[in-house]
């Protein structure tokens, strides 16, 4: 039962809770007891997961959790169609699927628009899905390189007091981009791409004066850009290029009185044809279930403070 991944007992328990059934297994057989309707749904889900796994696709624990929730919610779309028709990365046997309706809309926007802005809280997949789309475009030879940028803005620490040269000072700010990249591509292959300049990860300041053609460019943490930086970045876009701009406008680390370039761009660009803005909420948080509750708690707290 490899399709239920290494946490077999845990995943079977999730299926039991989602469909209000009792499930057990002996050998390679699963036995399900309960009302006919829920039993049929659970059986269909298990068969679909088995079929996906037998096709050689690697199911991650969060994929199985999403599949269970989707089937329990009564979504009529075939899980196999959902899994096999999304974002292949690295090879056709490694893929990324949307976990929420907003994520699905975000993926569609990235396919259809040259500039996409994703705004919402941490954990909603804004950067991760953009990275997947960039890698997919590179694999399909739709672009010749990927450029990943982040503003190096102090959040409690001054860059000047950090050890090392400029590259070493800004590297911690770029670490999340490396993490997402290495999660999708084998480390050795990713390192070769970086060495050859096919994938470039750099502070936003290094973009000045360049024109980026034939590229998929991602600007992460864009809420920490200034108005001038955002204008500079947007005018770097060259021929046959796409850009995805992501940020959380509730987490701005700019000095007091400085307007966020992301907030300004949202207002200025929202009505331009060819640019799409996607808004995420706490419902789209796909990290640990407690993260969603934490986001909600902070929003309630901030709302009370604003009202008072």
C-alpha cells in the first residue's frame, strides 16, 4: 500500500475520520465498514490513490491529506485528473498540485498572464507554486533561465552588523528561495543550474540596470520593496519573460513612513490588461493545521486593536 505513503496507519485514520467509517487492513487488503455512501467514497478515494501511485507518481503526505479532504467534501472532479494535470517539476514523475481553489486560480493566472501578483499570508504557497511554475517553464524550454529576487530588508537586525561580505550578509534573506528550489530539484542538478547562471538567486538591488529576456522572474517578499524599487523591478521585464510578485502586506519591515512598493503597485496596476492580482487568505494556509489557527488569531487580535 505504498500509495498511502510511509505513514500508513495515520493516513488510514484520516480516511476513517473524514468519512465516519471503520477501516482495517490484513496483508495487502483494506476492509471498510460503515454507511454505503461514505464507504463508496472512501473506496473510490483509495482506488484513485492506488492508481496514481502505480503510475509512478510520488505522493507526499500533504497530497494524501488534501485528497482525503477533497473527497470528503464531495468534490466531483477526479483526483487522478487533478493530480496528473498540474505542475510537473524536475521530471514527469514529480509534480505539484494546488491545495485550495485560490491556488488553482493562481496557477491558471501564471499560465495566462505575464505579470502575476500574489498577495496573502505566509504558508499559502505563493512563492512555492511560483517556483514550481518557473521550473516547469524551464523544463519545457519556454524560458532559458529563472531569476529569483528578494529585497534585503532588516527585520530587527542591521545588515552592517552581520558578519561577512555583501553576499554573505544577504544570503540569509535568500535562504527560503533556496529551500523551495532544492525541494523540487535534485540538489546536484540545482547547484549546476546555479553555477551556470541558468538559475540566479539574488538580492533585488542586483537587478538595477538589467533587462531580463527569455526569463521567469520571481520577486519574493515584495511588501518590503520601496516604491522606487518596485518601479525599477517592473521595468526590468524583457521579451518572452514572465514575472510573479509575491508578498504579505500585513508583514512589512520597511522603516516607519516608507510606503510599500507592493501596496502601491497593487493600486496602480490592478486595472492593466495582462496583469493579474490573486488574493490569498488564511483559508489557503497549507502548512501545519496550527499555522492556520495562528494566522486567524493574529488577525482577530489586530482587528481588536484597530477598533480600540
